[in-house]
């Protein structure tokens, strides 16, 4: 589970390592280092991934956020385009995600 320019998120007791250079996601066991999967999702990203509610949220520089289910198998749940460049990491507040793009601030979620 070695990736260049990596950020680490722990979701459901599994480690998810994300290469920010080419938005590659790698899931594995944090104790043994056994790799479960490795998938490339898109281009470069500057933001760090976040984990919330059993999911990993990863955004690329083109403005797409990928939602990956935490666990032993890779499962892409959604791809959500904002249409603007995302270079900052999102923030979580309650059931909402807050994204800052180059020109706007978005709050996405439910009550």
C-alpha cells in the first residue's frame, strides 16, 4: 500500500490511502498492510480526502468529488461535479459538506 504523495483516511477500521498526484485510491488492512484494492479515479488533486459516515470523499482539481464506500471491496457510490476547480479540502459539519472552490463556497447536505 505504497503511493506517492499520499494522504491516509481510516474508515470502518480499514485504511484508505489516496495518491494526490493522480487521484489513485488504495484500500487495505491497517494492521497487516494487505492491499484489498487499487483504483485510479481521475486526474490530479490538491485537497486531502475525508472520511465520514462510512464513506471517503475525494475531490480532483477539475471539480469532481468521488464518493467511495469504506470496506474491503472498492465501490464508487457517486461522482458529483461542481463545475469549478476544487483545491481545498472539504469540511464536515453535521450532515453537510462544505466545499471551497476558486470562486464559491458550497454547503451540500441534508437537515
